[in-house]
C-alpha cells in the first residue's frame, strides 16, 4: 500500500487559546515495500503524522467537499493504498485492519487475562465472523512470527512474562490481522542494546514475511542508518528532507542546526577523512566495518 500525503496540516485545539499547529503543509510519499524511518526532535510532528495513517486522527469531515484549504488554496491529499482519508465515507475499520499501529511501550496496553485473549482481541473487532479455530490459528501464527511459543504461553497471564516477551505479545496483537502496513512509534524505546537488536531483527522478519511496508519513528540515528531505505526529517511540523540514510547523514551540519545527530559510522567516516582516509560506505555498521577492513588489507595493515 502506497502512502501519499500532500499539503497535510493539523492543529490541536483549533480556535482556542491553546491552539497548536502540529503539521504544516506536509507532503510525503512512502512507497509500498519500504522500511521507512522518521526522525525529528520532540514536538516536530512525527507522532501526529503517524496517527493520521490509520485514522486515529481524522481530517475535518468537510475537507473532502471543500477541497481547498483556506490558506494557500492547495488541495489536501491523504491516501493509504485505496483508502482516501479525506473522505468521511471511507471504511476506517477496513483501513485499521490493513494499517497496524504500535505505540511506544506497547506492553503497557496489555489487558487480558491470557496471552491468547490479548492477541485475539483485534480479531474480535476486525474479523467477528471468524470461527474459534480460525482465531486460534491466527493467534498461533502471530505469536510464532514474533518468536514466541503458542502452546507454552497461550494460557499464561501476559503480566507474568518478561519485558521482552510482553513487547512481542503486544506486537503480535497488532499484526494478528495481517496488516499490509505496520507503523511503530519508537519500537525499541527502553530496551538494552541486545533487546534493540532483537526488535529490529523481528521487524525485518515481519517485513519479509508479514507486512509489506514498515514505517517507524526513532531517535536512534544508528538504528535509522542500519535499517531504513528512506528517512523523513520532521521539524516544527514540516518535512525538511526525505532521503536515503547515506545522503541524509552527509548533511551533518544541516541536521545539527535542527537539533539532530548523525550515526556513529558517519562520525567515524568524517574523522577518518580528516586523516586523509576516505571510506565510501552506506553508513550501516556492517558496510562500514567491511570497507575499513578492505582498506586495511589493501594497505597491508592486516592479513
């Protein structure tokens, strides 16, 4: 499902003393099949944009008919696949079945008495006609794809599990409907380095086997460099850049002006360049290590 936003604006508490413009004329396209990253400082509009993608935040119902915003006269477009989110007649239930949303610390939203009930909850909303056997099969598949044993955990309380298991159960509860797009807000927040690596490996597995498109917000620039096909930079409610990580993190000074850092690999490449050593890599840790070792071999530094 291709995601297209054009001239998207959103204001919290409109026409009140607390009015705050969260999105300002945002235009952004995310192609089907991407592993897409979004970065930006706190309050830049990242999370507000994410919440538009499955209709948690809806545009004014009159927008489709008015067609033109008062300011600038530009038509607002927001499409996710075949779903037109500017149209009040859009089937938002079907949209949410196809666009799964995982919030920060999703384990805090676990609520049911058993793991099976928690994961199956989405099926009650989106697939009420499924038989119990079909639901059990769907829950089993969702738990297994996130690396958990269905038979061992299905009757256990989710609150008895480890932190990592809880997060996986929460993700299973979102993907159980097999959404085409999976949207995540800081999926590795609060995890140690091993936990972060495991979550990113899980997301790549889901990308290969389950959800065609992954969109996620992160403050970790190394995470972004290592995993994303493209990155959007949000600042003060606008999109400043949409670039592959390699091109984006070559703009270290511009990112610093927006209060953003660059990944460690970009810093190391810059430091080596000052010493007269040019390392041409895609800024992933793996490619950086390979290129440095290749350079060292060429210079006879290592066997």
